[in-house]
C-alpha cells in the first residue's frame, strides 16, 4: 500500500497529479493547508478519488459538476470519484483539512462497508453540508488522527490502522446523516437514489453515450420518469448533466493534455472534429482552439 501523509500540497491540481497517477497502487493523502487552491486556475479538475474536506476557517465557493456551493467554517465537502471540481473565490483566511483516497482504496475498502452506501448515495447528490461545532470537531479528530498515524511512516500494521480510522470516519459521517435525516420521506430518498445512480452512470459512460434514453434503460426506468426525478432533485435536466460531463471532460483534455482537437473529438465519440467544435462552442461560447490558447 502506497500511503502518503503529505502536508505540503498547495493546490488541487497538484493533488490530482499525485493521486490520479496510474502507477500508484493504494494511496491515501491527508493534508491541512491554509489555501490548497490556486485562485488563478478555475478550469475544471477531475480527481479519481474520494475526497473528504472540512473547512476550518474562512469562506469560499466551490463548483461540483453543475452546482456551486458556498463554503464556511464547518462545511463538510464529499467529492466522489469522477466528479468535476471548478474553483471560484476564497477568502484570504480560508483553511481546510482534507483526506483523499485513491480509486484502489475505494474499491478495496468501500465494497466491504455495504451499510455506508446510503451515505455515499446522499453525498453524490448533496456533496456539501453544514455541520454543527460538535459534528465538525468529531470529523476533524478522525482526519487529524489519520495525519498523525501517517506521519509515523511505514510500520507492520500501518495499512490496517489507517483503513480502520478511515472506516470509523465514514461511520461517524453516517451517524451525522442519520441524525439529520431520520424523518426523511421514503419517496424523496428513492428519488435521491435514482439521481445518484444516474450521475454515477453518466460519469462512467458519457464519452460513448449522450442520450437520456440510454441512462433510463440502464436504471430500469422510463426516460420520462428519469427526466422528472433529475429535474426535481437537481433543478437541471438530465440532458444538462450529460452535456456538462462532456464539456467538462473536453475542457480538462484541452487544458491538461497535448492531444489534438481531432483526438479529443474521437475520445469523446464525436463523428468528426467539426461536429465537436460546434458542440463545444455552443456550450462554452468559444472554439476548442481558442479555449486551449486562452489557458496555454
């Protein structure tokens, strides 16, 4: 297990480079920093990790997929694999404590914790929530303990200890959600589950499939019902969510890779470069080439 307890991460972009590395096996990065965001870089970032962040000071805004959220002290942010993050403003005193778990950690740990799946489903539709002082203190204690254990370096049972602390933190979050949602309507919970599964399906298949009917079939419901649920829960149409993933991925590829426009068009399953260019300009107001030049 490749465990890192870093305290020198400066930006989310650097975190993405580290934890998205395909050569890594299992990785957990825990850090606390005054400003782990680069204010000059607001283009979308995709981190293939489970990211749990607790704001400890200051205020700010963060975009996750199609929504923007206000952050302040005691805001808990849960960003799941394949979510897109785009940053906006942050106060000069903004601070947060963060743990990031690589995709392999998630695959090896979370399937064994089937009773926390409702927590992950909830946070896929509501990734930011405001905690009380007591709740925030409890979550922070787990993140701090993770950081302390990781600083001890490799020991015989470091893997087991770290994973147990991580699991305990997730169960603590589960308790918080159950206390705050014990009177939730079952119909609402079912709709939130549909919404969460829809977002997960889109995040996995958007490069090949852009039709709402495809996702409805995958979820064993009608396109009309899917569209109605997505609109009710998120305020956006199902088509908006699919288009958002395509455009966000295009922006990431244009900004962070050397792929040609033609190669990006093929990667996103467009018939040709011209069709991709028209699609991108329709949704962003500029051509792929102009977007790339803007950030080069």
